[in-house]
C-alpha cells in the first residue's frame, strides 16, 4: 500500500456529482499525475485530500491514517504540502516571509515566548530563516527575498508557491497545474526541478497538469479522470494508448 | 515617576500635557485595533465596546475593591480580553461585513448594558475614580506596548496573522489553525483596548456610557486605516494626526468637523494605503543605499 490511498471517494455538490467512486493508490516517492478535461474533478480531488472538502462518501488514507474530516491545517501538519491552480501567495508579505509562514506547521513558538523573546523562540526563528533562505536559493529567488510577493513574475510566483509548500517538510507534495502559463523553456526547467526535489527530499509528488508533454515526461504513473470518474490508471505508455483516454481527452488524430 | 510628572508640569503647559496623555492612550488602543483589523484583517467596529469594559472594570476594581492601580488596570484589560474570546469564538467564522455588523452590535449591547448597570452609575456615569494616570505612566506603558507589538508582529504568530489577512486558504494549507489565531488576535486587540480603557478611566476620573459610543469605535478605525493597515509606525502616526487634528482645527471653530472630514477624504485620495501603509524600512534603506552608489559612480 502506498503513501496515499483513496477508496471509493465521491463528492456531491448539491446534486452534482463532482467525483464518483474514485480509488487511487499513490506509491511512495513516485511522481503521480492526474489528468483529465476541464471540470473532471481534478482540483476537487486535491481539495478533498488537503481537507478543504470532506468527501460525501469514501475514505482517504495517508500513511495509514484516515484523513477525511481532518481540518486542512492538521492535514498540512501531517506532511501534505500543496500549491494552488490560481496562485495564492501572501501578496503583501516579502518573498522570504511567505516561505517563513510556510514553516508555521512545523514550528511551535507561542505568543508569550515571542513577546518575551525566550531563547527557544529565537533559536527557532534563526532556524526557519536559514531554512527559508536555502529553499529560496533552491528556486532561484534568494536575490528577491525582500520583494513583495506580488511583484514577482508569474513563473517566479509559481516557484515561490512550491518553496512555501516545501517549507512544511512535506512527505507528499500536491502540485495543481505547476506549468500553467509557463513558456517552453520554463517548462523544461520546471520538469528538472520537480524531479530534483523528488530525489533530494524523498518526496512523493501528486500533480494535476494539462500539458501532456510535461505529464508524459515526468510522471511515473498517471490516473485519468473524466466527469468525476476514473477511466484509466497506469504508467504513461499504457495510458497514452488507452482507447477511452484517447476518446475523452487526448483526442483522435485526424 | 512622580518626580518626573512634577517636573513636566512645571515646564509644559497643562493643555499640551493633556493632549500628550490622550495621544498615548489612543496609541495603545489603536495598536490593539491594528492587530485585529490591520494585521489579521478582521474588521472590528466595536473597539470602544472593549474599551468600555476595560474602563468600567478597572474603575470598579479601584473604587469598590480598593485594588492598586496596576491591579485594576490588569483586571480591566483581562476582562476585555475575556470578552474578546467569548465574542470571537462564535463569530470569527464570519467574514468582512458580517463580522463588522456583529462587532457593532456587541459594542451597542455593552453600551446599553452600562446605561442600566447599577454599580456603574447608570446613565450618570461613574465618578470619583482615583486619578492615577499621568504622562509618564501612559508613555511608559505605551512604549512597552509598542515594543511588544513589534516583537509580536515579527514572530511566528505575527506572520501568521498577516498570512490570514492575505489569504486564508493558503494560510490553512501552511498549517495555520486560522480560527484559533483569529480568536487570539481578537483577544490581543481587546486586551489592549481594555488597557487603554483603564488608563482613560483613571485619567478622566469620570466615565459614562456615552464616552464609548459607535463614533469612538470609528475614530480608532480611522486611526488604523489612515496610518496604514498593519503598520505599527503608520498606526502611531495616524493616531497622532487624528488626535491632534480636532485640537488644531479649533481655529476654524464651528467648521471644525467639516475640516476634519475633508482632511480624511483628501488623505485617503492621496494615500489610499494609509500614510505609511506601503512604506517599509527595507525600501527606505535600499533607496538611500542606491543613491550612494550613484554618487560614487558619477
């Protein structure tokens, strides 16, 4: 059994069945892709895993614990980091502070130790500043650490979101359309970057993406959703040649 | 401290001392609202309600219980923080306008409560509060509050307050328990309001429910918004400007409020983010530094 398993997960929104009996098994330290047409339920699936929605039925298990119904901040503290399809940065905070906020779930200084500057709090603060700077170096944003987050370019903002998610020291990283709005060369560097962080940090990565080039290149396993149903699951080669997938998503060559 | 106050009253006009004391008290109150509304982004329009809880509690503790000044101040502030907790817990799941409505309602309930509160002298108000608040007491407390504010906002907790204001969903995804921290920011804001209220009561020696009406809450909100939401120097500047303005505008006599309003409108047009809302030490330093570089090159 893998790090994350979904068993028969369904999600209804007032009569609309956004996800219908979806089961997934994400193996440890794999790059797992989820593809499908718009409105197939990919982002809904992410929101269920991270605890924003509680599924109508079914079970979500992470490292053996059932996590449906657990509030988002606890899911994050258990080691599931995520980025968002529509970028959600803390715009009026500096780039460095964005990453430092990301450390929140794995630090514990309270209000009193902050007010009185207790040694534990100072040490923790030093540690997270150092770690945040290292993460920013990794995504080439160290030079811009004092800029406001909303002054960054689109590609940089995407990278910053990843850095912020990594600050949580996650075991599972969810990337929602990481390549959206990037040009070809940015996509190439993004692919090497994703592979790199997987190898260096022993991460499992689950990603939603529309760019087939990116998905086929880096994913080791792919699940295809269509109208809330899983229609295929397997390694890229197999999915690419699957009848149903070609019909509903990849399209038939003329 | 008595010596210092005696010296000050020798050399400084009583009127100026009075205004300085008011500025100090208002800074404490406005910094409290700055944490709730400016930093955490939870629009609270009932700050005067918390202030009155602090003022009445401290006054009653001083008069009836005979507690020393510091004890009653702390008691008032704690009582206000307790009400902040009670109000925050059920309401902070609401956002923006709804929260504003509820805080207005809360402040009104508190005001009406004190209008009918026997030990508080009902509508007549409470008089005979011992006069303990002096210039040096106020400014000593204000400086401590400012320092602790700076420390708080640069800590893990302060950063998550800002994060909640900027994007709540992303904050939760970073492991921040947003409900808990919103309640905490509400409590800190209420604590400072209660502290300011206690100081106010022991300065005026007389308080009445109408001192803590809706307009008082709006006054504090003005200070925070005018100075710059979430900025400590901004809030202090906003407080100084808005406390001084009505005094300065005495020259235009009955047109005072007209000018006051016009000043607010003009300031908001030219500085929509508040006086110091988008000014950071880092940028100022960078600008100076880059100028030095340019002169070096030429």
